[in-house]
């Protein structure tokens, strides 16, 4: 009898210890899961901050169908830009150091959220902007299902991973030169100098995320290591006039007899679940996410109705534990409209590769190499711009401090004049320190 009681007590103790161990293990994994997926599952579609993340406060109904989140986003920079002598007229005391000092690129106040569990919305103003850029975003997004959504208003056009990353979540405080600098063409039409990036614009789009793998086959090999094939897509129409114009100014194309608008689309594949729109987040240091994408657009009678611009881009990005990796390449074709009476057509290409790593949960370092065939494929030579960055996160105050340096070199030009003209308006040495705050 005593032996049976001893065995029963031993089994009870073993069961209790196993249960306690199980509770501790489950709790540990639950905490890791929450930490890892806090940003991955958040709706970051407003491009500034997550609708229901841990920054600031959020008002939400009990059933989760109504969410309201006010937010503030501020970036303050100290800038230093050094330009080569070409293009400078010393007779007018033009200096090699220009566009330097302090700047506030973004001072955004807005609110975002969800109504009826189906309609997302976002509106914000950038007090640091001017003209049409004061209205940074304003859109509504209606959800039929995860795979079918409509959006209308002012928002990001579906082109390039660099632009589509949430504002403030980028590895570098300044976008690649190949995306934001205008191309060079041998004509004096001031309006005919487009850039590769299309950025924000007014329009409508149809988009969504579809599951390619069967739901029963979705597995978690470890907390944050999700196996699930997803496909995202977006296609739509925009004005093609950029973020600085909030009015309807377009016509029908004289050459093609279709609306003179920006036609754009993007499709991506994600083998490890949904790829969050971030290039570095201190809440995401244990999981893995990957995305392959292709995008394209046609801007009919762009640049004051003088050109038709076509763009094509390919991209790869990955978050793996503390690592971030991205490669992008893009091509732009510019052809003049018939009214310009210019037969020449021009092709430009660019791309970049960047790598980031969190040495500590609060410290991220990164490198980037950016190339840009700014003067077109008809002429030899291109720009190459290596850059380094260091990001320090103070999560208790929602602060991010970034220090960046970029050098712009010139490579392979046939003549010295081509070499001198290619980097006009682009700083040879650029350094910036940026303080970012979000609430």
C-alpha cells in the first residue's frame, strides 16, 4: 500500500513539474511570438506608422471593428553637402558647400484607423511641406476580402521596395540617388527631366494578398519562422503628376487616344508569410520574412504632356533574424510625344544593394551601393554612390537617431565634359544626422 502511495505521489509530482515546465515554455514562446509578430501583423499600409502598434495610443471598440489612431511623425536633420567645381560660377561666389544646415523634411500630423471592420482610412498633413505636398496622404481602402481591396485617394504608387517601405522604417534616412535624382537629356525643355521614382500620387487601385499554400500546410518551424506562400498584387490608375499636385489636370493622349494617366502595377511573392514594410525594427529580431517582386508603369503624356515614360523594376528583400538584405534594379524608357517633333528615345537604368545588421537590439548598421545611368544608355558612364549608416533606437521614447555618409563617384565616361555634366546637382560628399520621433 505504501509503495502504491509513493508511486502515485511521484507521478503527481512529475506531472506537476511537467505542467509547470510546459506553462513556462508556452509563456516563453508566447512572449517571443508576440514580440516577433507585433509589427508583422500590424496594418502598416498608411505608410507612416502602424494602425494598432505600441506607439502612442489607440482607441478601439470591443469587437475590433472600429479603430482610431492619431499619430505624429517628425524628422529633423543636420545636412552637409559638398559639390564639385563643375557647374559652379566663382564669379557669383558660388560655393562648393551648399544645401547645408538644418532641415525638417517631415512634420506629419494625422489619424488613421478602421471602420466597420472593412474600411481603412488615413489622412495626414506635412507641415514641413509646401503647395500640394502639405497634404501628404488622404485615402480610404475598402476590404471585400484579404485578396480583394479597393483604394482611392492620395497614396503611394506601387513601384520599388524603397518607396513602399513605411516612412521612418527605412535603413537609410535618404532614398537612393538613382530613384530621386532627375535624368539628364540633351534638350532645354525644363519639364522633361523625370526621375525613376514615382512616389505619392492621386488615383485608385485594386490590391490584395492571396494565399498560395494550403492553409492546412501552414507550419511554424520556430517562433517567427512561418512557412506560408503568399502573393500580393496592386494595379491602378493615377494622375502621374506626383505628390505636389492635388487637382485634376490631365487630358486624353493625342498619340494613343487614351486617358493621359499613370498606369501602374506590382506583384510580389512571399514564401515566409507576409513581409512587413520595414527595413529594420527592434521588435523583429527573431523571425524571417522574404519577398520577390516585379513592378511596372506607363506614364502617358507626363512631364507637361511632352513625354511618355515607361518604367520596369525588379526587387528582392529579406529580414532574417537581425539581418536585412535588399536588391533592386529598375529601367526607364522616355519617348517624346509627336507634338515635340523629337524622334530620339532614351533609356536609363539604376539599382542598389543594401545590407543592415543589428549589432545590439538598439543599434543597427548598414551599407548601400547605388548605381545610376543618369545620362542614358546612348552615352558611356554612370554614377556610383556607396553609403554607410548607423541607426540608434531609443524605444522608451520612440526616438531613432541616424547618421549617414554617401560619396558619389563617376565612372566610365567618354569625355571630361560628360563626366562633369553627369553629376550636376548631386553632392559628391553628403553627410546627415537625423533625429526621428513618432507617436
